[in-house]
């Protein structure tokens, strides 16, 4: 976790094994303005699935091979201290959720293995003194212009003096955005980043100065390396070339003798502490040049044994005769990249394939135990690169290179087999996946790419292919995923290791089958809980994907971004889902066999924007338990808990925002907004548990001009009437009705509204009178345990005037409260939180970018 300071708070009492503060007014005052420590007896366990998103960076501790870190793109960061057996969030669960959201670099001291630094995308620098288990903010890099981000690229700690640190400016590693071309040979500038210098401190980050700031105002720093033999000598690889300093970074000179382009894409080094041998390795930007009807390729790999004074070409036979690549997809990808590089149609201008070319590689790693073992990766999915193969390797210092990581259809089907055998290459796919599985990764995809590459002190190599993390313990011969455990071989049932990067969405815990819970996700479809089998940890949660990548092999792409789910009240194997983006967006999708097969039975929304963009976020898919042909959902105009924002209504060529109703089991839908405010945003629907014809619409506040409210329908959503609620409430985010006591809980507030407008309000007389139940400026959700009405959960997101976002629970109907964030990494944006419907000692939650969690609140 990361923190500024820790403090002990309040007076606690023990309540059924859970620590809670008895004085509510004192408690609400503290959570508003003081850091409050979560109840340590309640710990959330992430059950994944592991990764399920793109990992930006991967770091291995330089000396402790049990310690590694990763920085996925969904605002989460993880560490492992048991060699990848389990992963844990390194974010501060008792902070505001904004720390360590997008970690761009982590570096550890060569003198003290417990001391390290982390660089975050907002220009914040954190330090650790316990090998990365906890992090403390030590400096925020100032930015002249106002911006949410202040990205810098890389860190370095002086090998002989832990007080000296360096930080490079730029956005060099932004692989989705920063594509090089003939016109943009030095890359693109991004408004989220600062450029033009290296920062240096000599007093542990108390004061800083800019060095290397005379090279170019657009300087983008890729790597910073300090010579361990001569620590006053250091090197930077940048978009303006390779530079050397002989005075610990004070002055810099270019040193590119032997480099054909002097456009580094990566820089690495090898050091033998016994012999004092130090070698630099530089990966050049691949440059393509016209050669009649074809092209020539310049770039490759270079090494220097004299501190960068001169460079020796070790590109060897790194290259492919593209005339021998017959696969249509790879040929098309070649022309896609060349057309971007030359800004022309390469099919017309350069129709002839070259006899020797190679991809735009963007990362390099050298085995610290063997200077001749070097790895390269290219990212075909997000960078502008081409060609079969996800990672290349040399074992002889660059004389010969071979493809060592092979994933996807091309390799699985052994295409162009004779050519690869003639080059002495191995063939066949050798990259392992978990839930992405052979259905998608091996039998459907062709174009992959690793966004990360790292190697530890034992020479184990780590890459990230197809939203998963892979490790090789045999020098690249095979690659095993390290994100999930399969409960039994071939079961396709997984227990996450704790490093989920999946957008967790709505959870349906009552599905007509007691042990089956349904879990919605962004980009990875619909999941259900599954038996653990012989898995040793009986408190773990196993999950199985029933819609998503698991069905992509059928030729009819599955639905990947599931916003909400409902189960037929009398047929538990009939499940309905709605999707807001990607395949099948805007359609009601149904299975009648528990997820084995799916069909679309209605198209409710269509859009003018690309399919991968969002359209009409949906929520609260509800089926009338007495009349199952009556179904409802809301299309949310102003989303607050989801990933992304709602598109403008004119983007939709079919469909509008508001409440939808079907009378024929989902085949046909009508908009039912009569009585609701024009341009209002219905965030959630609630059906009365005793009378399904009575429904409530929670209208959240869009801005100062569109205030929300609570609306009621007594005729099955045909018409709506505004209810009287306390005047200070401006935004209603959710309404929950306790099925046992009929008490109503209204969750209110917005991220821009006044403090007193938020919180939880309770009514025990069907909404005639309301009383403040929980004080906070902004509450997304309140739920009551179906088996014990004294247990109530509250979900509080980030608000600038509130110190303690996250998850709260009372076990005595609001007499006392506990904050229970331990183990989660995104307390500022938990997307669902509710008690178990069968066991009062179990809780469930979903996170914006880290999957799903389970907690036990009483282990006695």
C-alpha cells in the first residue's frame, strides 16, 4: 500500500468478531477528514480471473527472485513475494485510491534490496523500505500546465549512493499511442507527459534539478543506466539518440559510432560482479527505406564493451524472407505497417516483398547470468509491427536469432513449415494461456504482441501475450501462464492468483441455483462460480467463463463486455445479458442451456460509432418473478461507476436513454419514460420485493442543471411519479428495499455536489419519511443481507472532500460501522458490493479494474 502517514483512530468495540466504532457521529467526522485504518479482521481475497487485460510493465527485483511487480492498465498495480504463486495489490487500500494507478517504472537499490522507488503516471514518486510491500509518496514532480497527468518514463538509483536518483521525462513507452514512422521518426508527443530533461536528486528526493536539458525540448527518455564499474559514468537512450555522462549526469555527450540510425528503442546491460565485465546492448529503431518496388531494412541489435564509445553490430541473421510467408493475415499486416511508415499505400508502391526484413522490435532483455542470451519482443497488436513470432532470442551473442515465443493460429497450424524448418527454427505454438484458452488464443488469433519483457536474476524470462502473463524457465522453449490456477487439467475452471486486471461489473448472487453466482465483466464476458474440486484452499473461489473468449472459436464471436445479467425466475438455465460495447453491443442475448450456447433475441441499440466503442450503458436488467414475460432495464445517460462515459444520444441510430420494458420475454422493447424528467439519467431500477408492479427509478444528477430524484411506478413502469425526498438530495444513485423489513435505503450524492447532499437515507414507511443513516458526500450503493437485516453494506466512491472512500459495513443495523478495505486496491471505484444471500459471514465485491473479491467477516 502507499500512504503519507498512518494514524490510530477512535475507540472500538468488538461486535461479533468485527471491530467497529460505537459513536457514529464521531465515526462520520473521522472518515470525512482523517485517515481511518480498515478493520484488520476482514480481508478481501481477489479471485480473478488473473490479468485479463493488458499489462504495461513487468519488473523483477534485481537480486530477490521471489519478488516481482506488474503495472496493468486498469489502474491497478501488483507485487508478489513468493515467486508468482500469489499476487497482492501494492496500492494503499486505506488511501483515496489514486496512488500507484498507472506505475510506469520500479527500480531497486543495488546496495539495499529493501529500498526501491516507483514512478506513477501522474508524476508521483514513491519509495519502499520493505521490498515493495508498502509505498510512501516522497515527491510529486511539478508541471507548468494544468493536467491530470504528468508522465515521466524511467527511474534509476545510483548503484553506490542511494541518495542519488534520476527520472527521465517523456512518454516513450506508451505503445498504444507513440508509434514511429518516417515522418515521426522520433515519436509523438503526448499532452499527458513532460519532455526535455532528466531529473536528478542527491538528497533522497528532497530537492531536484534538471540535467540533460540542453539536448532537445522534445527529449523523450527510454532508459537510464549507470555503470556499476565506474558509477560516475551513466547513459541514456532517448528519441534523440544515445548519450553518455562522465560526471554523474551533470553534462552529456552523444556517442553513436557504429549505430546506423542512432534511434534507440531500448537499452540494456550485463554486469559480472566477479570479473567486473560490463557490456551495453542497444536495440535500434527499425527503419524502412525504399528500394525500387520493395524496401530495405535498417536497425537491429548492437553492443558496446567500452561504455558506449563504439558499437558492434550483433544483428546476425535476425530477419525473414517475406516472400516465404504465405499467410494472408501476416502479409496484410506487413502492408499495414509499411503503409503507416511511408504514409502511402505500400501495396501499390512497394508490392514486392523483401528477401530480408524484420519487425519493429520495442523491448530487449539480457540474461544476467549469460551475456550471450538476449531476448527481443515486438507488439503487433498495439505497436506498428509485423511478422510471425512474439519473442526472438539469441544464445550466441547475436550470431543467430530464432523465434522462441509462438502463439496463435499461424503456429498452431504450422503454416510455412518448410521455410521455418529450413532456418533451423522450432515450429508449433508454445505459449500457454488460462481462460483466454485455445478457443481464442490458439485457434482464432493471429496477431499478438507482448507489451512487457523482463528477466530475473536466475534467467527466468517473463512476457505478456494476449492479456496474460507468461514465464519461461527453460530459456524460451516453453512459456507457462502465471495468472491463474486450473482446478483440474482441462476443466477450464480457474482460481485467480490475485493479479486481476479485469473490469469487474455487476454480480448476480441469487440465480436459482444456490452455489452458482453470475459475474459480469468488461471485455471478458460472463462468468459463473464453479466447484473447487480437489483444489486445496477451500475458501478460494473458482470461476468458469460461460460467455466470452471461451466461445470465440465458433465463428460467431461471443459477447465480451457484459453490463448486466438476469435469470429466468422459473428456468434457472435461461440467462439473459446485455452488452454496451464490442461484439453484440446493444443486443439482448439469451442462453437456455446455462451458457453452453447463446443467441441474440433483440436488437435494442445500434450506433454510428465503431463497434469497439461504447453505446448506451445498461443496468438493472430485471424480470418480473410472477410474470416472467415482463422484463425491464435502464439505459444510463450519465454513468459514474462504469469504465468510460455514455456516448451522446445522437451517436445511437437506434435506441434512446431511459427505462425500457418488454412484455414478450425480451423480443420487443419499448421506451417507458412517461413522467421521468426530460434528459434525465435513470441510473438504477428497483422492483418492490412484495409487488413486482411497483418499481422505482433512481435518477442521478448529470450536472447543476439536471438534478436527479426518486421516481415511482405502480403500473409496471408504464408511468412514473416523482417521490418526495429530503430537499438536500440532488442525485439518487440507487434504492435498495430490504425484503424482510421493507425498509428502504437511498444512496445519494455526486462527485461535484455538496457534502450534505450525499450519504444513505432510510425510510421505514414506504418513502413517506426519510432519515440520514450513513454520512458521506457520495454513495453508490447500499445493500442489506437477505438472511440478517442487521447486516448492511455501503459503497462510497472517491470525493475530493472525503478522506476514506471504500467499503463499509454495519452488523447492528447502523448502531456502529466498520471500514473494510483491507486487500482491495481500488477503494475509490468499487463497482458492486453486497452480502452473500445465504451466509451472513460472507461478502462479495467487484472492482473497476481488478475483478472480483470475497471476504469472510467472522471466522469464528
